[in-house]
């Protein structure tokens, strides 16, 4: 496929790795922000190609991972209602709440549907006027324009039986939270390419300057990621801390202004709780007051559902780049994708699940993964 | 979850007052909403995420990445010629 295959060319990848090796003189710790980037890095073993002194740590940019357990429980409480058709992206279905996951709830007779786009929910709502159609709206800024448009369309076209359970988060405050932590090890960031395709990258200028960290907006293919790492290492070696854009084929400085306007029309910024991390001020979106008739949390009165996390999970430290999945004694033993204990194991894009799925728990157990 | 896939617009149409397109992803065709890329035209590539085009692929920039990589290649060759001992395996 055009604009994909050429960015998986191993000759180019190797050349970039050689260049990183040539310019690097000191150890550096770089965080890739987005879970999709983590998945690519582990899938292609890019961290194994890098010279020893360049360490990648994995960031908080996995929306399924950071959705709080109590929000999952709220979703399940709504999905169990007989008057509801509950719609979600596929990757939320196997995330366990306190009592099972959405697959089990569906098996028990509830109406749970996987959708490709939030607009599919509007079709379902129009076709089922006697049901309440609820969409589980999780995601970062990349997904916000799609979810905002679904709500906007529902209001303007009078689709009154459509609502969203919103658990939207935004990236920049999470980077600030990581950098302010006394345990922080991160010296440079690979910025989230598709978040910036929507929002642009001007929000990151102040972070780069204030905390003196290079931030390189980076794509998702192996060549993109290695080039982003090379650009970050170059800045670190030269003592620069700027926002640069590796992913210019998809991202412009200002981002997608049409999409930003729609986000501003439908959502307000609010404090949000991040699974494994806690509350980060101004780190998410809620529906604006005029869209309250499409707010599932209000309609179904589930805001009082509160849940505690298992205590042994270290996912908060993994999400901040302080620890790696292999540092956890439960990794690959008590905690697996089938029996996840916390945030970073629940989604394929979480660092722990990516390590597990590509055989790295075997390394932790002293077994050669072979062929991975 | 934030993945967006590049695809080529093959057809543009209206649905429920929204500008929509059929987009080809290496032989698989899916619908995408063009509300956020109003200038997009058939034949162009767009990045599609959950049924929405979130940006148009900037073909000049895509080409520039390659040009830059080629230049890096040539630079490495020049350096290898002038300082053969500095090569690191």
C-alpha cells in the first residue's frame, strides 16, 4: 500500500540505525508517547536494533489502557440495561471490569455491538427508535473529531435516542505530569503523530521550552519511528530542545482546524482520571452543557459507581516511563492479556500486552522467545 | 487506537448532509467522512481514522522524506570515502 510499504523498508531502517549509532555519544532515554507507536516498536523489535545507550520507554498514549476501571464498570452497568444497545470500538470489549467484560455481558443477553465509526451508532439509533443507543466514547484528540461529529449530527438531526459515555483524554497535560514527577527519566519525546494531525504541534512548544526536552512529532511505521528517534538523539546531542516534525506527510503545524472547531463546539476541557496515574488537571473532554441530552453518564445516573484498582499493579510507573513491564513480578505470570491486573495489560497497545504478545515475558523467564 | 491508515479517494457523495467518500485501502473499499478535509478530491490520499479523514496526505512532504533519506545515504558514502577508519560496524 502506498505511503505504508515504503516506510517498512529494512534497508532504509538500517541506514537510520547506523546514523543514530554515528551521532550518539551518551546514553539517552526517549519516550514514545502513543500506544500505536509502542506496538510498532515491539512488533518490529526496533528497540533491539538501537545502540545500547538509546533506551526507549513507553508512554501513556493508550486510551483503552488509561480509561479508569470505574468508567468500565459504568459502561457495563449501562450495557446490561434491557432498553440499551451499547456500541463500542472492538478493543474495549475484552477489557475486564469488576464483574466480567462486554463479551460476557453480550453472552448474557445484552445488546452489545462493535462499530467501526461513531457514525454507525447514528444509523443504529435511527433504525431502533424504541431503544437507547449508547456509544462508549474513549480516545485521545485523534478520535475526538469523530465522536464530536456524531453528537453534533444527533443534536442537529434530532436523533434523541443517541448518547455517548465519554472518557476522552488529551496528551499535553500527561507529558507535563510525567516531566514534573521526581522519578522522571525521560529526556526526549516521540510526539503522537495522529493526535498532532488533528491538533497541530504548537501546544508542545511551551513544554519543550519549559522542561528543556526535544519533542519530535513522529509517525507509526518502522522508518518513521527510527527517523523520529534519530532526530531526537540529534537534538539531545546538540543540546537543542525544540518541537520538530518527522511526520510532515500527515501533520502540519496548525493541524486540522475544521476538526478543532468541531471539538470546541461540542466538548469542554475538564479534569480526568487516568487509570494507573490518577487525576490530571485539564486532561480531558466532557460534553458541553447544550449537549447534555446526549450525555449517557447523566441520563443513566452512573456517575456514583466507584471502583478501586488492584494494589500490586505497577502500570502507573510503566505509563510514566519509570519502569518497564519486565520489572513487574506479576508480568507474564499472574498478569497476562487473559487475566490483566492493570492498565498496560488490558489493550494490545499497552506496553505490558505488547511485550507479552511478542514473547518478551519468555525473556523475563529466561527462555529464548525464538523467532520474535 | 490512534491509528490512521492512508487511503485513496475513489468517489465522493453526500449522506445525511455530510460529504462522504469511498476510500480504497490497497484493494479494500470503505466509506469515510470528508467533513474535516473539505478540499479533498478523488485521486487524493487521506489519513482515515474511525471513518473520518483527519488529514490529506501531503505528497510533497512524503517525497521530501525520501529525498532526505537518499541524501543521507550519499552523505554517508562521502564520509566513508574520506574517513574509512571511522566506520563503525
